[in-house]
C-alpha cells in the first residue's frame, strides 16, 4: 500500500468532523479524562476503512441521540465508545493528514519505511509511569504503587511471581487505550533478578532503565556523557554569577580551576557553585585554595563524584557536619518531614527545649544553602510556633552516599550513628564496639521481615539516644532490645508500606525513663495503647496518617495527669479516619500545643477541652468537617494562637471567645461562612490572617470597633508541591 491509496482530505474537513462528534456526543456523555493531544497508535486508512469508520461514527451518534437521561447504566458504555472514536479521529488528523499533505505537495516518492520513520518521530505514549528503584529494589512495592496509581486498592502480595502476574494483567488492560512506557530510574548493577519481572513481551509496552552502571543484559544503551566545557561553564555562571568588579583574567583562572574540579558533573557544579553566589572574589579564592590544602583531586584526571563532593563536606562547620551525616540514616529518596529531623536534632545535640528547634531549623537552611539538601514547602506556614509539618526535606542519593561515606570514615570509637538494613530475616553482624558507640540508630526492614528479632534480642545498645525504624510490613512488633536503651530520648517509626501497619509490643517503651519524643507514621494503634505506656517523661507525641480503630473512652482508671505528666505537645496530622478525640486528652493538663490538622472526618472536640489551662497554641487547620468549637474553649486563658484556616465547615465560634485576653493571633483562611460572636470585640491587639473574602465578610466592619485590630490578607496560592510530594 502507498500514499496514493489514501483519500485526499484537508485538515479543515478533519477538524470539522472532530468538532461534530464532540458537539453531538459529549453533551450527553462527558468524558472522565481529557482528550489526548498526541497520537497513541497509527494505522493507515484505505478508502473502504474510512467509509467503515464513518458509518461507525454515524451509528454511535444515532444511538446516543436515543439514550434517555435516566438511563444511567448506558453512560459508561457509550463514554468509552465516544472516547475510542475521538482517539481514532485525532490519530487520523494528527498523523495521517500531515502525510497526505506531503503527498499533495508533490512528494510521491515516500516509501512505507519513510512513513514509519516519520510516524515514530511523532509517536507519544498514552501512559508513562515512573518508579525509583535505587539500591534496595522492592518489586512488590513498585507493583502496589502502580496499582494504586491506576485506581486499584492496595494489594498485599505473598511473593514476587504473584506481583508479576498482577503487573502483566495491569499492563494488558492499560495497553487497550494505547502504548505504555515504564521508566525504572536509578537501577543498580546486579539487579538482573529484579528486572526480569518487568521484561515480558506485550504489544505497546516498553521499559526505559536508567543506571549509573552498564547493565549487560540490555542490548540498547545510551551512555550519558558529562557536560562539555561550554555547558559546564554556563551552568556554573548560572548558579554563581561573576563577583562584582572581579578582574577578568583572575576570574577566568578561578573558573577553570572550579570547572576542572567539577569534572562536568551537574550535581557537583551546583553544590560547589551555590555557596559562591553573591560572594566577593576573595571568598572564591579562599574556597579554591582550601581544596589544595586537604585531599586534593585537581591532579586526578577522572575523579569520582564522591571525590568531587568531599571538599564541600570538609568546608562545613563541625555542627553542620554532624547534621549532614545524620541524613544518611534515612532511606534513599525518602521525603522527610522537617519536624522529624528537628525532633532528632533537638534531643541529640540540643537541650530538648522547644525554643532550640529554631536553631536546628536554621541548620537545615544552612545545608540547603550549600545545596547539600533541598527544602520543599507544602504550605504557607511561617514556622513561628515551631510547626514544621508543612516542610519537606529531600536529598539527592549521591549526597546521601557522601553522608554515609563520611560517617563510616569516623574513627570506630567516635562513630555516633549506625544504619542497619535487614532484608527478609537476614540480620547483619554487629560488633560490640559498634553497638556501644552508637547514639543514633536507624533500622530498615522490608515487607518480608517477620518481626521475630531472634538474632538481635540479646544485643544491647546502651548509648542510643535516637531510634529511627523504617518499616514496610503490614504487621510489626517492636524489638525487645529497645528495653536496653535507657538513654533513649526520641523514637521515630515510619511505615513505607501501602497501608497502615499494625504496631505491637509497644510495652517495650514503657521502661524508658528518658523518652521525650515519639513520632508514629502510617501505623494502626489505639489511643489507649499510648496511655497505658504511662511515660511520665514524654514531652511530644506526633501521629501522622495513623489509624486508631474505635476511640475508647475507657481509661482503666489511669490518672492521665500522672501518666503523661510532662506532655507539652500533641500533633495529629492527616489522620483521615479520625472522627473524634478521646476525652482523656482534656486531662493532659500539661499540654501547651495541640495541633490537629488535615483530619477531614473530625467533627468535634472534647467538651472538656477548656481544662487545658496551659494550652498556648490550638491548631485545627483543614479539618473540614468541624462545624464549631466547644463553648469551654473560652476557658483557655493562656491561649495565644488559634489556627482555624481552611476549616470550610466552620459556622460559629464560642460565644465568650472575647474572654481570651492572651489571644493575639487568629488564622481564618476560607472561613467566611463562620459567625463571629459579639464578644470578639473585646479582643485587643489581635492579628488576623485570612483570605480577602473572609476579611470583607467578617472583619472589615469590626476594624473601627476593635482596638488595634490588624487584618492581614493572604493571597490564595495553589501549591502543587503537596500533590507531587504527598507521603
């Protein structure tokens, strides 16, 4: 078949056909997905095939016209038929019409091979999925994520072959709508057993693998070269412009030394260049000079990435070196809440006071300014009250390798941190010296881990002050050797599995007399389990994406004021299923900060919340089902900050809220439907942050009636980081 057998059509006629189909069908059957902008597949149409397609289109149009509004069961059927017709028409208009126009312009000598080449150059995939693999690949977790991404519920697989069958079924279903591309990023050498599950033959399915090593099992590879001198220089000038009044010759000499050190590696150029931005020339000279004083790599013609980055670590101040090395204790490519890191640093290096968190927040900014990690804001919070849940910390995997490398370079007796990776039930060997010198212990387990801990039960970690557990299994028992950590101050448990993990053996924490901070992420527990621990030293309890089952009001006669006598902060974030709080929270009278955020089912607070006489901060942002606050809220005499932002269902405030003499700040973004009581006029020197609509509806008329009222209007800002980096 050649081009002369194709109808002579022009693009305007094709566009008119598409418009006709859309206007005729989509009025009754709106699609659930957008129209593809690029072609998914190609098939050259003969005159007879065009006639058949036209007849099919006409038939569907006529059938759709006869469907009644109440025949809901037919909507999905015809929606898919309309979508397929639209896709085929777009394929014809966007691929074959340009080829027809080429023919009409006199280019009759095009062969079928040339046509196929042309088609391949404008081919787009209908589905493109991206998955980060890294050094510890988890095939089942990747398949779980793909299923969830495509609208299926989380599935727990017993083995890899079972997950492989699920992957094949998913790809077969997706390829019905067009070709699928799966990108596997950062695959390490020796991952052949992992990759074999993705390498199956299916029309319309392709995989793309990126790696820092040559993968011999792949026939087609494209090695990426370092930046050439021109591009490397352009990137350096972008991140670190020329210092003011710098002599050209001297400046060029420094540039060449820097570029030689960076070896054309973009990451190294950014890490080296960012600290030089805005600095005078003498600072540039000092930085370059410091490289030659220590372990220089300028004479090495092909230095490794770690060798290139090492001087950037050496130049850090001692306290920042410790903080940077701690980042290696987290999982590769992990998105970490800044509050997790600060909780660890406050207890490891600080005095454990809330005010010291400001200092460690500065440390994060210092490392970010050196391009050694990245800070990603999820909201507009200004962190004035040490609330850092809306700030993510990420780190490039090579920088994490540098942190691990430098940590291992410490003398054995001075090694403060130890990271254990347990795959299945394969436990690592640990010397006594390692266990005794460790202050920061991180343990990572996969979904095959049985939680038996038999080979480690006899171990002791007498000097551990911070414990980080990265888990992936659906059931997880805390190890009994935690009992030996009598210096333990902070426990962080983060579940990376598809659903909440059932956490057991919490009782091993009850003997830890110095434990001050507990943070649990994506686990299933009960409030009563926490209360039974009776941790009199606990200062902060953080629960993120947790499930609690039935909220029990039975305290088993536990005196909460004694069981949690030191509890100052309680933080519940993204606990979606939480509908109400247990009443005993109102008896934790030492509480100073209570943050309940993004709990969209929470409809009420305990009526006795007014008993929290020391409470200074009450944050209830994005609790959209909360319609009112208990009247006893007006008894919180020490309350200074009330955050009600994005509580869309809020309809009224307590009648006597004006009695809160110490209340100086209210955040009420998108709360314009809320009714303000008359007593609000008694609040003096009040600062209100809200959107423009709330300001006009609620606060504008009070401007002249309230003493020193300061209404700050915040512009609506749609931050897509929350969608891209959701846990």
